[in-house]
C-alpha cells in the first residue's frame, strides 16, 4: 500500500511502516530488502537506481507494477470481505449474548 501511494526506497519504507503501525511493526534492513527483491522477482514491483547529488548515496527506488496493483486490489478485497464477516459475527455476538439477561442460554 505504501509503494502504491508513492515510489520509495528500502530505508524510507522501513520508517514509513513503523510510523503507520504506530511503532508496532518493524522490519530490519535484511528483511525489507529480501521482501522487496522477492516481490520484484514475482513481477509485483520494479526498481531503478536513483542517483542523487554527490553527498547522497545511490539508492534503489521501488514502485508497484500493474501486476502488483492487481495483487494489492485482490488482497484488499479479501480483507474487506473478512471484515464484513467479522462485523456480522460481532453483531451476532452482541445480539445473542451481550443483550441477554439470562446468560445467553436459550
């Protein structure tokens, strides 16, 4: 999702992921770069080297491909479907167990 919004490089992705997860999710450099290379190998991402000025190091910038966008969309649709199912289960629980004074026995 982060790369869909804006192409980025590994270190920036690590920082953004940590911020968006309120510090609850951290990937180390070895993990993030392995994941990025695997996604690129599968055709979900593409990358190119970005050459900044002489004081900044070169960095590989990743962006989502059309195949990656399709995979993201499919994954998000799956999450939405699961959320709908969980909402239905929560509503069932509230209706049948929280709102009953008799301990839920029928």
